[in-house]
């Protein structure tokens, strides 16, 4: 079938009729998750502990008759709800776009032309063009061709089922997978009317697993919330019964303490950073199908890659023919010598007329180029029977009716070792051929052997091995490396990421490509046959010394991934085939090929390469490390910020001081903290050495003790400075409102200093960095504007219990800020001395 035009009998429906049917019957979609309604989103916001506290505090102020403060406080509830709605909808749109990009696509014939469309746009009556590896988009009936289909999704049987044209033998089901063959089928049912659609409702309830980082954050927040509520209750009783405050004031102070303790920004950080991280990675031609995989990218220690299409250009072409004594190289030749005609002729006969495999395509292109208008091209011949490549015999044979009565012509091609075995050659002849195979493979060629034979008989043999063949020669294929791969591999090596090649090619071919791209300095190769002879312990030990794995079967890739993970490695693996799906799913990060990959591989993987380029993987790893670093920085900032808030809410009661921090103050601070976490730190550029340091350990977490301890010490120092400043100001005769104003101004400005300090703890707070964050100037402007508005507008100043700033008050705030800078610099130097954080270059 021509790539552009379909036969007149198979023109399919036209695009106008397809559009009408799509409008009439709806999209070809299985039952899916219903997006959350606006009401559900608002309900989720209001049931968060932080916002419940806001509502309680606002309600108490309203009951007390202080309507201005209640309105001011409750207005922030609606502001936060609005922000959350906007973020939720933006995230949902982004994720829906990602799912749309990752949805299966279908090749259909419409108006006589083939076109690739989203699976959702397939309509009843469409003609599907099906190839090996395709997931069938709808229930259909096979009209032309011959297919083997894996229907295990519906039947549980792993053995593929043969499909022939016709209503009975050609029934195809949506979501099943073509494992072999080419065919054209007519769509009979779509969406919920398909066989899989009728059981699809069970899939609606399936929820993607929560990542380790999300589980850790939820556990942390739950524990802090419980501890905060217990502490706030005790604090309320202490203020009421021991400190002599009224019950209402004590309850409000307890609510303020609870709000101060709870780091409700952590879920925001994880949601926003991972969703925006997936969007940023998509700009590097990498589609994120499972958002939690973004967090794992930064921990990848082993990258298991296929050779073809990832390291190379996946543009196979015949480069060399060898008759074991005579060689033809396709480099500027004017004609193909006669002795090579039979080799090319039988290679074409052993190849399907409409091949799926790149090497088979190269054979047909080469043969049509050199043998057109000769008697060696048999386009009209159809095979009587085919023997497919199998794990036992890595060769395929096609049988044709010969010119002589009852004689059958055999054409076979496959791995040279398999073809040699089928030809029953003696040891000397086999050794000669294998030496030539080795020499071709050392030049980076992928090699196939070709043989011919004749057979007479009534019953077909069960195995190719029962035929008699004559060896014709070897065909060498070249697939040049992608030009960007060597630099990307060098970057991986500097980042401490080990690259392992897992390929089905000949060991020497794997070694030649690895040498060209600089994948490994070790020449050792392990083959699938050698792996099969080793136990898990021995193979795991062998993998420490080998970077090239050749002649692998799909189940051996799965075994390698499992062994590497059991050894403590964080494994990313690339794959494109149906049989790669188990290994892709078993890897920490499965990466499918978007251009040449099958639908099954893409669905099993966490990431999809839209351009099949190895360099895109490395860019995604760089982004993954940046995202994780920024989550760590934001987490450290959150815990550092909450320490002075907790101290200013708790200590005044214990020391019989006036209230320094009320719920309205905390709400105002949250409007600075949330954007700093979700916007400023998310946009933080990658560190200069991000790809010059080893991968983080699997067990590392932003909530690790070392990270949180540093944050707590940072924030505790700021809290001590603010409390000491208020004590000194009280001793100098300033009233409560003036002292509260000086502390509040210093606290708000101190938040900005903490943001600067946590961008990079190895550098001074005020040091300029080469990598600029576009949101920092905006944050500084927001801080300044907040202080001017709060301190300058009498109404707001009265609501918040602040005094009009004068020179003495501003000098006091400036003094506390200078002390804060000195404290952060001292802590940085002490930490550097302890070698906990390396000195910047």
C-alpha cells in the first residue's frame, strides 16, 4: 500500500462525514475521571486546617462586634480561595494538555489518504491502518491483512490471537495490541460501546500512587497539626488561667499560635513545583505522563538506554554487502555487481512488502534502488507460509511457490549465528563467516545473514530448522550516532550518572557505537546468553564491571532493571516496544520513545521523549535536579519563617508581655510566604554545579533532619533578635503598639532576608549572583508596598494594632535587620567551617 494513496476500494469516509459522526456520537473516550467542580475545590480549601482557623478567628471577631477586623480577616479567606481556584484550574488545564499529548493516536484512511489523528477523534466507519506495536483505537473488523493480537487485557491469555479478514476471524477489540503484521480494519464501535469500554468504569476509580515525597510531607503536616493543636490548647488555657487574659483573647492567641505552627505551604510547594516542573520539562521535548516522576529525575544514578533511535538517528540504511570473499560498499558506487544480486533478491523475499522494522525498510529501499527493471524483483509474489522470528531461532523464513512443480523456494534472514545454524555449516565455514561478522560489527555495522533454500513435501515442517538452506552472504546496516549524544554523555558522567547500553544488537556493534559516542571506556560486553547462565548474585556483581549489554531479550532487560534497583540504584530506562513495557514499568523512571515507540510502551512509561533524543533525557534530568533543589530551598525557607512567627505568638504570654502577633498579622504574612514558596523559589535558576555533583541518595528528602535543623536554627536566631528588640524597646518606654510596629516591620523585611539566604546557603545574604531570579525584585517590591500600606493607612494600622512609624521606630527596625544579616552570615560561616555545605567556587 502506498504511503499516500489507499486503493480505490479502501478510501474510507471523507473528513466532513467524520466530523458529522464525531459530533453525533461524541469522542472515542473511555470513562474517565470527572474534574473537580468549583464547589468541591472551595470545599477542599475551607476544610484545610489553616483556613478553618481563619474562619474561626473571623467569626469570633464578628461575634465580639469588631466588624472591621473581622472583615479584614475574612477577606483573606476569599483571596486565598481565589488564588487556589486559579492555581487548581491552571494545573488541571496543564495536566489535561499533557494527557491529550500522551493519548494514543490512530492511523486512518479518510478520503483515500492516510492521516494520523488522536484516538479520541476516531469515529464509526473509519478505516484503521494497523502495524506491529499499535494499540487498536476502537472495536473493528479486519478487512485486509494478517495480524497477531495480544488480547490479554480482556481475556487474560498471554498468547497472541491470529486475526484474518472476515466477520468471524477478524474481530478486533479496542485497547488490544498488534504484536505482528499489517492490516486495515473498519471501526464498528467506539468509546463506552466497545468491549473494554464496558469494563472501563472499574478503571475510573484507579488513582495514581502518591510519591514518597508527598507521603512524607503529609505525614509531617499531620504530625505538626496534631502537635500544634495540643500546644495551642495548652497555650489558650495558660493565657486564660495563668496570665489573666480574657477567654476570647486567649482563644484568639491560641488560634494565632496554631496558624503559626502549621506549614500549610508544603502541599502548595509540592503541587505547584511538580506541575510546573512537568510543564518546564515538556519545553525540552519530554512529556511527563506521571507527575511524581519529576521528583525522581534528580535521583537517577543509572540510565539504561537502547541504542537504536536514542543514541543513533534511527535511519537504517544498507552500507555493506559481503559474500565472504567479496565486499560491496554503498559509498559512491555506480552499479551493483552481478554476484551480489542473489543476496539482495533473497533478502527482499525474506522481507514483508510493507515492513515495520527499519532494517527491513532499508532492505526494500536498497533492493528497489539497485534491482529495479531486473528479474530479481518479485513484487507480485505472495508467501505461502511464514516462519516468524522466535526466541529459539533468531531468524525468519518466508516460503514461496517455486517454478518447478511441487517445489517451494525458501528465503530467510536473521542473526548471522542463527542463519549459520539453519544452513548446517561445518565449524570451519561457520568460523570464517563469524570472523567477517565480527569485523563488520567492529566498524559499527549491524549485520544480518541471508540464506536460500528449496523444499518439496506435502506437510509443512514445524520448525525452520527442518529445512535445508544455502548461505548467501551478509548485509551490514549503519545507523549513525546523533551529533548531540557525545556532549550529553559527558554531562551525564560529570553528574555521576552511569550509562548502560541495553540492546539486541551484536556485541561488537554495541561496542563500536559506544566508542563513537564515548559511552564507556570499558570494552567488556555481556550478552543475553551469558546473563541466562548467571544467577542473580553473580550477574549483579558482573554489572559493576560492564556497561554494555548486547543480544538482550525483553525479559532480560526487565531482569537487569530489577537487579540494579535491588542494588540500591535509581534506574531510568528507555524503551519503545511492546515487550519493553514490563521493564519500563519496573524502572524508577520509564522513558518511552514518542516518535517510534508503541502505544503500550508510552502508556507504561512515566516520561515520553517527543523527539527520541538522548540529549532530551539529560536536559530532563537537569530540570529534575533543579526542581528538587528548589523544593528543598523552599522547604527550608518555610520552616525558617515559621520559627519567628511561633516565637512571637508564644513567648509574650509566657513573659506577661502584650500580644505581638495576632491572627490578622499571620494572615498578612501568609500572603507573602505563599508566593515566595510557590513562585519565587520555583523560578530559582539551577545552580552552576548542578550537573557536576553526584545524584542524591534515594532516601534523601527535603524534610531530612539536617535541612530542617538548619532552617530551625536560622529562624530561631531571627526570633531571638525580634524578641530581644521588643524587650529593649519596652525598657526605653515605647508602648505596646510602637514595639509591635517595630517588630512587625523587622519581621516582614526579615522574611525577604530569609528568602535571599535560602537561595544558596553557601553565599552571603547580600551577595550578587550570576543567575538572576526575575521574581525577586517583584517580591522586594511587594514587601515594601505592604509595609507602606499597613503603616501608612490609618484604618489598616488601627485594625492591626500598630503605631504610626517615626524615626525612633524605624531606627529600631533597621537595627534588628542589621542584627539579622549578621546572624545569617555568622551561621553560614559556622556551617561552612563544619564542612556541611561546600565553599562556593
